[in-house]
């Protein structure tokens, strides 16, 4: 109620409207439903006088009735005009109360069975369910329960669905809110909504709070010149405070979803907050088949339909897009008055669904092949080089917020623990980073290489520079030309410290960096071209499967290397 700034309310029943007069003399009109009780309640609660005015005589009304058509038109216009102000006023009235949707226990119908194709994420979340159901099993052992789990992945991959499935499986109440609903209108509202939400949730523990699109409040603070957004920061601070204020094992688990974790404020990701991140990625071919299966459960498919064929035809589709495909097909089938969804309905549905998506880069097989070679290049080198990181998986499905595929590695535990990085490790990283460009060179020739490697090249340059200027890993000798500044690999380079060398040394450094980069590219090209057949095989396999796990990949490489022992990598 805008902090008691409202002087009085006047109900105009004829027009289904409330005239709101503010103390500063301004006023606004708000549409209400006929016989709406809400106005009375609000007025009473905030002790604002409410008048009812029967204005406008019958003359005007009958006039309008005579011009029936005109009346409809005018009313339509009025509704349009006032909808905005009505929304604003409604929000103002809802002040400070959390807008979370609450689903009490037993009322969330979603189960893990309804979520398909993202098995890794499901397995990880199984533990959260166990905790909510049988907290004693953990607390008896003195184990600390995660407070915050962050689901990260592209839109439509099933993050919201997964959160609901957890609540459904664990049979606990589910509080859900989109972070964008925290931030509205007046400074301080968001923060009080957060407080309110946590207060409600604690009363219902064990339960789940789900904050969708958390990047709306959780973006890096103070980024950019000209200061941040006060309201957003206050809301974020409140959220952090609430998370810290949780007693340990209070039974409230906070889930949040975002398309990108990289823009989130680092304070959110600290231990005790969202310290657990779960990647929810686009489904691969088998995953898509399973998702299609889930959505076909409740819809009659004709016998001729092969879901595995349809999974093949829909590379790059998210779960939501697959659900949409089946739904469109069902609608078309109903319209054609048929009993079963057949191939032709699915074909027409696919056309409709993809029209809105624009060209799907993965449909284009030439591009797909190039991406596959690029990523297999990275993956193969990291597998071959003894000092390099271990391959986690390689995929040609686009990453959240990016294009093309990726080859992901798990960083070496030993290095993480000790913080000691060897020269051999950094050299391997250079070679692996060059793997994408090298594969393009080897397969498509120097004229066909793409700019797809540009971020690889940035990484190479950064590592090579650090090797030369800070670690003394080059012929320029054991001299630190630059002081430590910020984290090594996290790219806070804009705070680059002052340099401590002459212009001539600067040139020598540049030269040395170039040399390291060129050598790495050469080694990468040599290693790949001497295994051309393996490279081709892996690419065929990747295009077919879209994703290869690290294990599977290593197995294939091992089999090949065993039959070609003369090609074992040169150590060092
Ligand atoms: P996100 O929150 O990641 O954007 P949603 O959970 O809102 O995606 O997904 C929207 C809809 O798409 C879901 O309600 C469901 O019908 C369908 N869907 C998405 N992912 C999956 C999946 N992995 N398995 C089954 N259905 C899915
Ligand atoms: Mg969602
Ligand atoms: Zn690359």
C-alpha cells in the first residue's frame, strides 16, 4: 500500500474501477472485477477510507447502450489503457509478500520417471531426495547436508521439471518463485519478499525452495561502470543473509536454476551457499529418445512410428522442444480426426516446430563435421598426453550460451590440492588447446580453418605468457617479469600488474610466447596427422552418438594405440 501514502479509495461500481488518491495529491484509477472483495479487504487492512460513489447518471449509461457497438469498443480501449496501471497498482498492493507459489506435500505430481535423458543430473539429485526423506541417515553420521544446489543448463532442458520431481519424490512442500519476481518497483520490496519466503519455508520444513532464473538477482555485483542496481543488490544480500542464517540441517533445501553460472556473483557460489552445481545439458540421441518416450506415454502412437528415428532427426533439441514436437503432432492428429499419431503428423509437427527455431546449426552436416573434428582434436590430445587433464566427455551439442560442441576435462586432483603446476602440465595444456585448430588444419587444410578456435588461442596466449613472464619456464630464464596478480586461469587480466622489463625484453617475451604457441600447434598437428585413421573413426562415432564419455573415448584410443604401438606419444 505504498507505505501509507494512500489518502483514500473511491469505488466506482458502475465502471468497476477504484480511484486511488495519494496524499501528495496525485491519483490513479485501477480496474477491479465486479463485486471484488479484495479492495474492501485491502482498504480495511491498511485503514484507508473507502468511499463508494454512484456517479454518472442513467443517461450516460443508456446512451452507451444505444450505441452498443461503440460501448464495446470504448470498453475495450479502456481495458487496454488501464491494464498497465492496474498491474502496477496490484503489484504495489502485494508489497513485500512473497509471491512464491506453494505446493503442499503430496501435491507435486512430477516424479523422476517423468524426467528423461539427463541421467547424470538425476543421479546426483537422488541424494537430495534421500536427505529430505530420511534426514536421520545423514545427521546420525554428522554429515552436513547441502543447503544450496544450483542447476545450470540451457533453456528447456528440464531444470524446473527436475526441481519439481525432487519435491514430488521426496513428498515435501515445494515453494517456487522466479527471481525476476523479487525485483520490482520499489527498493526494498525484493529483500522483504526474500525474508517472507524463507520465513514461510522454515515453518514447513522439510521442504524445497526453488528459485528459477536466479541470475536475475544473482549477477555479479558492482560490475560495470556507474554502479549496480540497488534493488537487485539488496535482494541478493538478503538472499545471502538468509542462506547463512539457515541452521545446519534445518531441512530446507534451496534449489536454483540458471542458464549461465558464469555471470553469477561469486558470493552465491561460496561454501555453505550454492556450493553444489549440477549441469543439465542438452540430451544426446539416446536421451532424446527417452524424452520422446516420456511424452508419448500419454499419447497414442501409431505402430509405424519409431521414436529412435525421431531422436535422430532432432539433434540439438531440448526436452522442451521435444515435448512441443509431440504435442504439436497430437494437435494435428486431433484436427485430422485420427486416433493415432502417425509419421505424417510428426513430420508436419517437426516442420512447425523448427520454423520457429530458425536454422539449426547441427542439421548442417558440413558444419557438424568440422565441429566434430575440432572437438575430437582437443579430446584426443588430452587423452594421449600423459601430463594432461583427464577427458570427462566430448560432445557436439552446443554448450549453454555458446555455439558448437566442447571437450570437457576434469582438472587433476593433485594439482588442485597442491597448487603446484609443472612445466610439463602447462605444455600439455598448450598442445591440447591447439588440438581444435590442429585437427581443422590436418583435415580441412590451412585455407579452411575457422575462427572457432579463437577462444582456444586466447587461452594458449595466456598460458604461454605466464610460462614466460612469471614461472621462468622459457629460455628467457628464471626471471619473474611480472608480479603475481589475481588468479592464474580465471582471467582477471584487466588488472594486469605493471610490467618490470625494458622494451627490448618485451619483444623477447613476445617472441618466446609465439614460439611456445607455434611449437604447441606443430606438436598437436603431428600427433593428430599420425593418427588420421583414429581421428576419423572417433569423428564418425561422435557424429553418430553426439556425445562420447571420457571412459568410452579412452577405451577406443587404447584399443587403437595397442595395435599401433610405434605411434605412442613422445613423452615430455
Ligand atoms: P528449464 O527449466 O530447463 O528451462 P523446463 O523444466 O521448464 O526447462 O522444461 C519445460 C518442459 O519441457 C517440461 O515441463 C517438460 O514437459 C519438457 N522437458 C524438458 N526437459 C525434459 C526432460 N529431460 N524429460 C522430459 N521432459 C522434459
Ligand atoms: Mg525453467
Ligand atoms: Zn576449441
